[in-house]
């Protein structure tokens, strides 16, 4: 049972990572690590910036 | 030359397999051979689709374990101690070290589009065997290798794109050819995808209303993710998927309602115009409102449905009813004209080898990979999985009664517009089908008619509906059918809108070199002009396709296939040049054959297909012959007045399509000659563009 929970937890983390659901948390971690002196963007601001950037290039195929 | 000379590190070779691995490999090989034998030699009533699954999975496993490992260790010399661009440039945006399972998911979601579902469905007119063999062999020896090698090349070049690598390694001509090639393929791709959706929706109030509902649902999700709960992707997607399922049911209600159903009942050209308007809107509207939420929804639906289909096929193991090889290998097939060679290799591009993948394998994925070692898993593995999707599409098309398959897919210009006439023609080919049977099927699927729905989506949906219905509950075939239509239309329209937007950026980028103002993505006249130009280009082909009596698929799909294989040829040219340049230093230039041979095959296939499309005397194959035939009839006054106007339009289209074929042929050969020249210079030690690999920096990540 404990194993099953562990697996479920890993699947959930994978799902969040693959869908971009945890993007803001990853951004915060990266930001605190590399630019600790600059205040980070808030959640809304971060997603506004990311979406514009992500859709300006070929990211889907036939 | 000493094979090790100049090669700094020889990574621990994972190719040298232990006896356990070899024994296992032997068992898998026997299984694959047995399954393929069962498929190829079966001459009875029907063959179980389970053999397809076994043959495919075993071949991919063998290809991955042995050929993929050989390429990784001996040809590319993947180096786990080398820092990847993701580690060196880690900027939290483009360059992000990403877990390999997550990256595999990203990469697969990016490369798997509607192509591998449509191509095999169309190619099933040759019987199940030719398409299946090409999907399996093409993927293991061609497509997977292309994706893998291009991914590797881009990793070693700081994540540069295919166009940039073509310019660096082959010179400016190569770069320009790649850029224009990408632009052209997008135009044709979008037109033909639009046509597939139109053929699925024409005179289908249920289908049209469900597909229409996806637009406000996407907008709602977009607003939710921007204002209500920013960036909560999973919960927004869950709500969206629930609404989409509701819309499938709602379409059924619309279909039963006499007034409502009239609102969603349109013919092909009218639907084409709506899609053109939609494409323009999607390209100019802010991305968060329509394209981004659409993509989240369609990716989830796509992966979910593909998984469900795989489970259903494995559980149900439906019998394949199509003959192994049909008489249409002689070129008289109703869905598209042309002989088995070269047209099966053009019709199935995605799923066997797809040039478009090179755009994802360069530029996006290489910036996220943590360790070079994972390039095989992601490059080779994800393509094997996409190829498996193509095998499932082939199964879904061939489990239908062949007569039903041909009745759904044959355009009226070939079998006649009247139902009785169409079934007579199709039964005459030896594929018995009756009007009653087709009417009963249409009723079951909640449609008024299923005749002449060329394009692959409806026949795939009928196949999927019967597979899903028999596995998960058979009461509601109509709901399953429209679910399948919605699923296909959802991500076809997503590709269409995202593709239009990217093509707009590319056009702005190109024109920006001439008129700087046009390059600014925030200058509205420029945005509208470039979006309009892109939409007009594919819109023309789409609209013309809906009015083509032979079915626009007949002319557009081969052009798309040629364009996609041309792009694959460009990618393989780049890969071969790089392998020769790096191999000549280590005495391993002959290994360039792993991309050189697929390249040679693609050049033969593309050239033969383009040549046939230009000069074949067959009216449904040769553009020029068709134009001459119509011109002759026009001159002789054999056509009624409105037929005459239509004939002039068709003649113009023929010449336009012929010009495109000539263009694709020219680009391919210019690139091939450029590649041959560069490789010749490298091998004979003359001056050439240098290899552009980024210098070696050791990784500092602990997990190595």
C-alpha cells in the first residue's frame, strides 16, 4: 500500500511537471537560486510572460 | 586511419550486450518474425490485429535495443560526461534541465499530431500489408534515426534549429532551402488538415456543433487560467475536458432538434470559409485566449484517447478484414490515384519518417535534456511510440468491412454521387456493400450519410467507435463516433491555429529583413497583413479542395507527403554532412550511411512521386495530364456553361499544384547536390564549411 502511494505521488508529480502545472514553483526555485536579490514575478505575471514566449515558435507537429 | 584518433573520450560502450540481453533479444526477434510472418503470409478470411501489435512492439524493442544502441555508442559516441546546453545555459526559460520522463512526454506530445492517424487510413486502400511494413521498417531504420541524430546534432550545437544548422553546415543555400521548405510545408499541411475536418463536418449538425463548441470552451479555459486561477493548468484542463465531453453529448441533443440542427448544417465550401475566418482570428487574437488553452485540452485528449485506443485494441483484438494487398496497388485506387511505389511512401510520412519532427528535435527538446545519454530514449523512443500510433490507425481502418471503408472514403468524382451507383461501383471491385448497410451504419453513428467523407477522419472514427463501443460499452456508438470526430477535429484545429500563428511569425521575420516595420510583432497593420497572407495561402487550397470533384485529398495529400519527405531529406542532408565531418577525423565516416541510406531512399521516393504527379498520363495522378484533358474538353465545347467556369478553375489549380511539385523537387535536389559537394570536399580534404560543434565542457551534475 505504501508503495502504491509512493507510485501515485510520483505519477502526480510527473503529471504536474509535464503539463506545466508546477512551472511557477520551478520558476521560484530557479529564481531564488540564481537571482536572490531580485524580487520574483507573481504567479499571474509569470504565466503571462511564459505563454507569450512559448507560443511564438513551432511547438507542435503534424 | 586509427579509429580512435582525435576522439577524446570513448564512452563506456553500452552496445556490447551481455548474454542475457542477447538471449532476450533472440526471443523478441523470433516473436517479431513469427508475428510478421502471420501478418504477411495469412491468406484466410481475416487476421487478428494482435499480430500487428506484437510485430510492432517487438520490432521497436529490437530497433531500440540494438540499432539505437549501435547508433548511440558507435556512430554518435554519446558522452555522458559532457555538459548539455540545458546545464550550461540553465536560464529557467528555454534552457531548463528536465527530468527525462517529463521531457519524453513533452517531446512525444509535440511530435504526435494528426498525421499518423490520417496517412495510414488513406494508405489502407493498398491493403494492410504495404502500409504496415513501411510504417515499421521506415520508423526503425529511418524516422527514429532521423529524430535521434538531429536531436544529438542540436545538443552538440547549443540547441540550434534545423534551419540554423543547415546554414552552418551546408552554407546559406541550405539555410534558405530549409526556411522556405518549412514555410511551404506548413501551408500545405494546414490546407489538407482543414480539408479533413471539413469532410468530417459537412452536413453533420452533431459533428459541427460539437467542434464549434470547442472554441468557446477553449476561450473559457483561457480566461480561467489568466484571471481566475493563473497557471493552474491541471484543474483548468480537467474542467475543459469535462466540458468537451458534455459538448459531445450536447451535439446529440442539437442533432435531434429540428431548428437547432439547421443552424449547424453546412456544405463543404461554407465550412471551409468558416475555418478560414477561424484561422485568421486565432492568428491575431492573443495567444492566451484561444491557442494556449486549446493546446492544453487537445494534448490531454490526444494522449488519453491514444492510450484508450491501445488498451481497447489489446483487449478486443479485432479481426482485420481488409485484404493484405488490394488490386489498387496498380494505381487505380479511389481515394488517391497512383501506384504502390512511390505513393505508399508519400502517403504515410508521419509514423514512418516525418521531416517535421526535425523541427522539434532541434531547437526545443535539446535545450531541456539533462544528459546526452538520454537522447536515444527521447529521440528514438518517442518516434517509435508515434509509429505505434500509426499502426493503431492502420488497425482501426482495416477492421472495417473493406466495402464500408471504400464507401466512406471514395470521392463522388470516382464512384458517382448517388448512393446506389456508389455501392454498385464499390461492390464491382469485389468489396461488397449495400445502401441499406451504409444507411444502417450512418444511423448507428448518428449521421445522415457516411458516403464520400474522404480524408480519413470519419472512417477512423467509425473504426474507433466500433472498437470503443465493443470494449467499453456498445450502447452509444453515435456518442463514441462523435467523440472520435471531436478528438480529431480538436487537435487538427489546434495544429491549424498554432501553425497559422507560427507561419505568420516566420513570414514577419522574413519580410522584416526587407521592410523592418513588418517584422515588428506588435505593429497591427503588419500582424494583420502577414496573418492575412498566410491564411489566404492555405485558405485558397482548402477552399479549392472542397470544390474538387476528385476530392481535394487526391491532390493535396500527396503534395503534403512530398513536402514532408522533402523536409526529412533536408534534415538527413544536414545529419549526413555532420556525421561525415565528425567521422572523417575518427575514421568513421562510413557510419554516415545510417542517415545516408534513408536519405537516398527518400530522394528516390520524393523524386519518383513528384515526377508522377507532374508527368503521369493518368488523369487522377498527373496534374498536367488532367489540365490538358480538361483544356481539350473546354476547347471542344463539350462542357455546359457552368462546367466551363469550373473547368478553368480546375485547370488553374492543376498548374498551381504542378508548380509546387516542381518547387519541392528543385529544393530537394539543390540540397542533395549541396550536401554531396560538401561531403566530397570533406572526404578529399578540400576547404569546406567547418564543423560547428560546441567545445567539450565536463558536466558538474552529480548523477553521472
